[in-house]
């Protein structure tokens, strides 16, 4: 039995890793994402059970207590946190993952320090990398949460000589790490590099504007996985290494997809202080403010929608803020009963995290078959009678195609201006996260329906029912 147990644990880890990979594959499609999440969860359960059977686990009581407390907090959060606040939740979870990984390195350092045993070079380097990546992920994710939650300004926060200061901090960490490799039992230096890693996390996120939060959340998710993988090397656990590597790799791939969707490089996202966040929402920027817009009321909008043959709904962050996803689905259902073909156009960076609109619409029980990615829906806008834009801004701005001087020039957008008619539901004429005016609002085929997304969509539903 004693000979079989280690082999059985490793075989269970292999099965769990396979389930993780299969789960990630299923997460690539909205239609299979829920099953993918279940498959990955089963894999994690197997990994936890196998680890608890490991002879190195000495205190089951504390582990079970931690599982009970964590499960309770997770269950409460799952029920209490609204879908519109999911980006903040993801930010918190990324931060806690980074903190857990960094604490593994801190605990291992403390154990080796108390034991008086020599610290192997590979373990030492793994601990230092774990502290750096985990610390940056922890404070960076919590700062991202604060920006998304409105606890601090979503605008980029910059100051003179910011980048040299960041380089100085990074240099200090490298010097401290080199000293610890030579003298691995120096507790003050170790605590100093831990503190530097936490400061670096803050400096990493503060210059990034609210409009780049989807990329930042994806990158921090990747870093949390890399930190977990480094923790696996610290405690020599194969399952932790594999799971962390999968999260890190998938996060990096998603980050690259987000950057391409914004026509931005990752370097530009991290260091250009682009976007003004919600602080920019007060006034329109650019040269189009002297143009006129055409405003309609819900009755006119309902007539345009009700007598159309095809409607494409474009959800944005304004829909999320207003929690209008259920009203939107009700409108779509009513239009379909009248024989209207309804589709949803999803931009990769609409909202504040990757897949934000997909999550909200799934909560409202919108069929997956009605959700179309940008590349699939764009060729269909020319045949659409009406494009209904609900709270989206930068991702539908034609300036990205036409204005070489625009900061969003070259960013792939949803071609709503090519529809026969476009209705934009918006509270006012404020700019989006990029802080630039939207040319779409002034197009001849565009009409504005001013007001809260939830209120306006509800009024459209009421008016459509009367047609």
C-alpha cells in the first residue's frame, strides 16, 4: 500500500491535468463553457483529494477548516455578487491567487530558515520568482478592483519620472534577490524584497486607464497562474506546476487576443497611460461636437424595430451598468414573435473583462446561437435593417477606420454604421473610455435614444407590444 500510494497520487494528478486541458478546450465556446467549468472543477477536486492523501500533509484539521471557510465565502460570493460586478470579482480572485502563491514561498523560506538546512539554488530562485510574481499579482489585482469598483479614479495615474522609479524598484528587487542567492538566510533582505514586490504591483496598475481593464484583468489572471506554477516548483508539486502553467499560458493567449482587438501592443497598454476612464465621461472630445444629432422617442424606436426584418443588438458596458440584460432579452423575444430576425454582436473588449457581455447575456438566458463574434457579424451589418447599440461606445466608433489622428485608429470595431438604420441608447453625449468623440452619433442614419439603458429598453418593449 505504501508503494502504491505515491504512484496513485501521480496518476490522479495526470487524470486531473487531462481534465483541466479538456475543460479549457470547452471554455473556448459559449455553448460548452458551462460543461467545461464542471469538468475543470472535477479535475481540481481530484487534485485536492490526491494531495490530501500525500504523506507530506501533516495537519488535516487546518486544511479542512480552510476548505470549509473558503467554500463558505465562495458560496456567499456566488449568490451575492451581481453579474455586472463580475470583473471586480475576477480581479479579487486573481489577487487572492497571487497572494496564496507568494505566501507559499514565504512559508517555505521561514521553514528552511528555522531548520538551518542549506537552501538548494533551484528552490531559492523559485521562491524569489514566486514572491515577485505573486506580490505583483496581489497588489495589482486589488488596485484593479479598486478602479473598477470606483473606490479610486479609473483614469491613469501618472507622476514625473514614474518609469525610472519603476526601474529602480525592479533593480532593487534583482539586487536583493542576488544577495539572497548568495546569503539565503537573511530575513531582513527577504522581507524587503517581499515589500518591493507589493509596491511594484501598485506601480504596475496605477498608470493604466479604465478602458484597458479587459487586458489588465487577463494579464493578471495569467500572472496568478505563473505564480502558482512557481509555487509548485517551491514545494515540488507536479499538479500545481501543471495547473499554474495552463492558467498562465491561456491567460497570455487571451491577453494577446484582447490587444489585437484593440489594435494595441501590450507595451502600449501597460506604459502609455491610454484612456481617461469614467472621468472622461463629462464632455465630448474631438472636433465633432459642433455637429447635430437626431433624437427619437421610444415610440419611434419601437416602430423602426418592429417593422424591421433583421435587427442586430450591440451590447456594451452601459447595458451592464444599467443591468438591462433581462430587458434586452425580453425585447428580442418580442421582436422574434413578430417575425424579426434578432442577433447579438459581441466585441472582444466590450465591457470590463473578457467575455463580459457573454456572461451577462447568458445570465438572461439568451441562446448561445444568437451570439456572434465581431468577425462573424460584421459582414452581416449591411443586410441588417436596424443596429441597436445599447451602451457601447468606442467599439462602434467609425473613427477607428477613418481618422488617422484618432487614438483608436486601426482598432477593429463593429460595423454598425453600415446597417440601414442605427439606434443608439445612451444617457448623453459623453465619450467612452478612450476619451474621444464618437462619429457614429452624427451619422445621417443614426438616431439617439437618450436615457438609462434599462428604462429605454423597457419602454421599447412596451411600445413594440402595442404595434
